[in-house]
C-alpha cells in the first residue's frame, strides 16, 4: 500500500521519534508499505516519520535496480569521519535541493526486521542517506543544516509554490 508522504511544514516531521520495541507483523507491514511508497515516489530513502509514524526506523535502497532494500531499526551512528559537501533533496520537500555538509564515512549500528543487530560502514551516497534519514528520526530536516539565507530562500520558494498549487 502506498502511504501519504508528509511534507514540510507538517509537524510530525519535527517530532523526536520513539524506539521500536516489538519486531512483529505490524512492523513488517509498515516496512513493506514504506518500501512501496519509496520506490513509487521514487526516492533512495524514507524514514517512518515521513509517513506519519513517529518511530525510529528508516529504509534505504541506493541500487540501480531497486532490489537491495536496507532496513535500519533503532539506528545509532557510532563513528563518523571526514566531511563532504554534496547536493541533497528530500521527499518531504519535493523539488527543493541544496548542498549539505555531511560526514564522509559513517558506521551505524541498527537492528533488522528480525530484531538482529548489525553494523554497517558506509561512504558515498549510502553514508549521506544514512545521515539524512537518521536526522528525520530526531525531527531534523536538511534545510536545518543550511546557512540561514539559503534556508529562508527555500522556505520562500515553497510558500510561493504552495500558492501556485505546485507543492
Ligand atoms: Ni528526507
């Protein structure tokens, strides 16, 4: 089932999400629906708060064929190295893009759908996506990481597009 993607300035995107406590069928169903929603958008990552569920989980698939779904439940970044500036967007701010500074490499600890803990070291797009999606679990959006003039320009653009019915 394709879920509605909440857009900025929806307040659910600003909440600190709660830990997942039960690895049950409803969690599996949520992840299945989130995957369908992400693939149809299309996007490379989606966090639960973006579909209105304030829980600490997100999914990422950076593969070309869209056949390598990564599920991160209760994720924590345990190590981060370097810095890199690259363009980023977000399904919750459709049509808006900006260069965002992120760590170059991260190591993340998370649980999979079976409740098994795993560790993953990532760089490139995967590293960027992990940091972006983890921010969503803490109510942070990529525009929060921009210089204020750039952030204000994006907010203004959204306001204008809303008036035109294009957002
Ligand atoms: Ni996003």
